């Protein structure tokens, strides 16, 4: 019976070892399942982060393109402003020159008007003198020029007021 006891003991030991291995296999199976679940979750998270990274990279490229476009527009606007400033400077110079010319023309027009007015006065004075002489040559005329008008013409007492034109 010794052999049978030995066999039973070995059988019991084998059953204990099988139960130990079965428990260890269950434990390892659970750990493997947990590790697989953790790996799957990690892969899902990694895929999510990869999508987010790709989206952010694409947005960054779009922003870089928009920035380049904005820089181009800014450069164009700056060159336009510089051109406008040159135009404004030229127009300012032209206006100053035109103002000087206009002032000179106003002075010339005023001088010409003064000459015309003086000639009108001279003509009126001569007409007065001629009328005075006619009346004096024909004493039979009933109508005589007023005394103060004739004397004013003959003595040059008309006041000359220059007429300035404002433009």
C-alpha cells in the first residue's frame, strides 16, 4: 500500500498543483484581460490624442496661411499708404503753389480794376470838362449843369476807392 499512498499523495499534490495553476491561470487571465482593457483604453486615448494633434496641426497650418495672407495685405496696405502720403505731399505742394498763383492773380485783377476805375474817373472828368465848355460856349442854353458837378469835374475832387475782388 505504500505505493498507493505514495500515488494518492502525488495525486493530491498534483491536484493541489493543478488548483494552484488554475488559480494562477485565472489570476493571470484577469490581469491579462485588465492589461488588454488598459491597452485598448490607452490605444483609444492615443488615437484621440493623435486626432487632436492632427486637427491642431491643420489649424496651425491654416493660421500660418492666414498670417501670411494678413502680412501680404499689410504690406500692400503699407505701400498704398506710402503712395497716398506721397500724393498728399504732392497735392499739398501743388495747393501751396496754386495759392501763391491765385494770390498773385487776385493782386493783378485788383490792380487792373483800379486802372479801369481810374480810367472811368478820368473819362467822367473829361466828359464833365467837355460839358462845361459846351455850356460856357452857348450861353443861351437854359439848362446848365449843376455848379458843384462842373467844379468837381474840373478840379478833380472825386474820391477814388479801390475795388478789391475776393475769390
